[in-house]
C-alpha cells in the first residue's frame, strides 16, 4: 500500500490549512441545535460535492453520509457529530456564536472539520486505497438517545468493518491523544421523580406530608441507596440537577419534582439501573404517606473501546505522531452516543488534546461558555484519522 501519511499528508495539510480553519470557525459562529443542523449539513454536503463526492442526507433531514473508494478491503467509517449545545458563547473572539443561547462548547465543530479534512484527503487518493471509506456526519449527539440511532436505522453501518471518531479533550495538551481500552465514557440515563401529598400549613407539618423535607431527604439519600444496591458500589454516579416545590414560605406544597442523571461505566450496572432506582425511590418514601411517580429514561450505554482497536490506533499514532504523543485517557463520567456504533461494529473513540499550555490561559472544561480549542488540534486529528484508516486497511490486508 502506498504511504499516504508522513510528508505527503503534511504537504496537503499545509496547503489546506486556511480552508480548514475557516470551515471550523464558520461552523463555530453558526451553531445549530440537535435536529436543526440544516445549514451545517448543507455546508458539509456542498464541500464534499466540490470534491466530486456524492453525499446523501439522512432521513431525519440533517446529517449526511458519504461513501467513496473501491477495492476488496474493509469499509472503514469515520464519524463526526455536528450539533451544538443550548447555551451562550461567552468568548470574545470574532468567530463566537452569532446566535444567543446556542454554542459549540463541546468541540463538535472540530470533530466535523477533522472528519471532513481526513475524508477530502483520502478521497483525493482513493485510487491508492485498498478499500472503501464512509464519512458519517451525525446529527443530534447531544439529544438522548442520540442521532447515532438514526444513522444506524438508515443503514449507516451497512458493510462497515470498523468505525472511528475523536472527541476534543481540554484536559489534554495540544499534540497529545488519549487512548483507553474498555469504557472511555459512561452510560447516561435520566430520572424524574414526582412526589405528591395533601399540602398544608407550615405551622402544622406533622398533620401532612412535609413535601420539601421529603424532597430534600430523597435527594440526599437516594444516590447512596442506589450505590449500595449495586455489586460495585463505585460504579454509579447519581446527581440531582433540579428540585422544584412550592412558592410560599408558609405553605407546605402538594407537589415536588426532582430531576437527576444516573451514570455508570459498567454495562451490567446500566442494564439494572432502572429497576434499582425505582426500588430505592419507593423505599425512601415508604411510610411517609406521599404518592410517588417515577419516569426513568434509559439513555445511552458506555462507549467500550476494544483492546484490539486501541492497539491498532496506538501503533498508527506512534508511527505518525511519535510515541510521546500517545497517553492514556481518563475514563469519563460523561456520555456519548458513539456507544451505539460500537455495539454493532468494532472501532474506537479517541481523545484529542486541545489545550495550549504555553498561553497561561485557564483550562476551560467542555460545556463551558468560554470553551475554545488550540486549532492545531485539527491537523493532528486529521493525521490520526488518516493513519488509523490506513492501518486498518493494512491490518486486514496483512501488509
């Protein structure tokens, strides 16, 4: 197989540097929420068509898939997520979001540019590839259960032998990638708990269901109860993000609404969490006289990277970027619907370092209004995706 990495790829990246940065910044300035990524999809499709490729839009109306290449090798898929978050962009840069309440604060603009760039490079050398490639530009990653299911339902994994993706990581410095075998993210579910009682006067709480006190008790006790019921008590993180009950200081309300996320890196724990949470909620309110309603929404499973795929990426990244570029990623309590792909086909999800330590700037986390990246990460991500794709072809062909 012709070597398309190293200097050849470096020259292409130098020639397309300005275009790639411009694409990322345009996308950053024009973010779109999950399921509303129409202009983003159009921009991706138009750029691919300029390269004489033939992308097609998903049945949801947003997101796109693009196939190219021939040969007898495996079909390798590269995936990017294209949606933004419902939050304000608080940066003072010329490419900040133009739309109040919507921002690319999770790096999806970088992921998209990486996959687009890797795809354009590989498509320009398609006659030298031993197998076909699929680019997946997925909508609605931020919306449970995730746009990955739309991709799968639309046949996006048909004939795919392996799928790869990257995710920005502000905890990693620029020039580094993070690899991890097994769970690199966690399952993420939602639970809504409604407590109902007769209400009453705060002067006589003993005559009714003291709703606010009960809600506070559930918030305090339930995470510990759930953890205690699991075989691995460290394998779950239940955190409440909302408590709503009452309006007046001298009125015991009739209703309380509690919202929480429930996360775990363990598939076994995830598959039992719904029943465990319900059992623990009922136990927590037993004997209080309150009525309880539970709405448990099963979200996404953990992203589970196979040891074989991580070993392949490790070797490819070491050859292309140097051994010093590869580090072990921390297992995240966050979720990502890339997990659905890995339940269908082999593949791996990789952390892409985005922080420049020489600036002295604060290391902003994901989902923060001031989040931004060192844009050198784009070229690094493209080099990684190209090297990984070629390594997958080579591993299968035995070259």
